[in-house]
């Protein structure tokens, strides 16, 4: 894939550039000035800014810019496994492979019927990459930025093999927060969850909201369509709306684990919270010729507008 010149539209913008690492990236902008940046390495969303230019996703200051693996932060795709539970690398290979742009180069009119600017990416394994996977599939990812600044990711995976395809999936999403100790997570009350710190014991959430005072690594089962992250200091609420993703992962490494991670600053855990829409507890089994879709929409609203009937 060659070097691209910027491509602009008078209402929204699609810009294609090449990072210093040599990896192409795409920037979407809406008419109000919000933006989303996507790396073709892993189809990873590396930035999401509102119309005031404020960054909404966390990215580690110690992320390795020339690495061939997904950087710590943003939104990355975990597929075909989550964690170390499968036969391939941690969180799967999709996040560490170069994706292609399906409409290459993108049309000047990259809008859907709702007026969103978007980019469509395709992951289709080469013969060499098929060594990592016994299954043949097509994975399409649409990243879309709406006129109101909300961000959507829609994944469609088709099994083009002659055998059933079993996989796990997650959108690993690092939200930028003012201080993790001032954050509340609502929408997971009374749910069962698997605690990976105890070794994967099953618990039931007892509180009316989740607050953070220590390391958290949980998978909540049968979670609702919409979950809210309330950042009191910034008076900002993130709404996470999901479809086809029955589980929710909640993760923060806290101080001790942060110090042991080479790609995360010692104190950076204070300014991040991972809340992932996922399908982990019961992996997806896709029959030959069938397609699965999983969608997440991220919306930011002032906390004063938040109510329990979101």
C-alpha cells in the first residue's frame, strides 16, 4: 500500500497519512471538529477527540512508537481469543496484523445513511498468516464518527471455512479519566462476574455502582445494552452501548502491576479505565458460511445530563 495524500471533503474529512513507523493511519473528522484516528496496524483506534480537541481515550506515554504490536491504549480488537486462554498470542493476532482499506483509496463521500464519516477495514489472512489460524474467515471493521461526535465500531466476521469456527472477541477500550479514585461505573449492579484475581472465582456485584480503590480485573456476564462511566472531576459521562457482546470486561492494573509493565508509566493507572464490550464467557461458534456482528457505540455527555434511564 503506497503513500497517500490527504483527502478532504467540505463537510467532513478523511485523511490518510503514514506514521514514522511506516504504518498507514486514517483520521476521520466531522464538521464540528471532532476526530478519530485509526492505525492500520490491528485496526486500532489510537485517538478520539471531541469538538474542543479534548482527548477521550488514554494512551500510555511509554507506548513503543515503532513496535509491530498494538500500543497500550486506545481501542484494540481482541480476536480470536481474549487473554491467554487460547492457542495463539495474548488477545489474539488481529491486533498485531496490518489491515487493508476496503475502499482503497476511500471515497470523498465516505458517509453512511446517518451522515457519519467512516472507514471500512478488512482483515483477510495471507498464506503465511494462516499459520496462526486453522480457520479461514473474513473480518470487516467499520469505524464511524457521527455528527454529534459519538464513535462506533462495527465488526462483521464471516466463516468461509468448511468447519465451525469458535472464537472470543473484545473491543479493548481505554477511557481517559481525571482520577480513577473519582470514577463510578454504573449499569453492572447485581450481575455475576468472573474475578481473574481470585483465581477466576464467580461473584455477584453487590454495590449500586463500582468504584475503584485497588486493582480490578473482572468479566461481567449478561451485561446490559448500555453502561455508564461517570467522571466527577471532569463532569463527563461515557456511555458504552453494545450489541452482540454479552460480556463486559473491567480492568485497571493499579500501582503495583503498573510498575511491572514496561509500556505503562508508574502513575498512569490513575488516568485510565478499561471497559470492554466482549464475548468471552461463552465463545461464539460460527457455522460455515455464517456471519457474526458485534457493535459498540461510545457517547460522551455532560454528567449533569446523565440519568438512570439511559
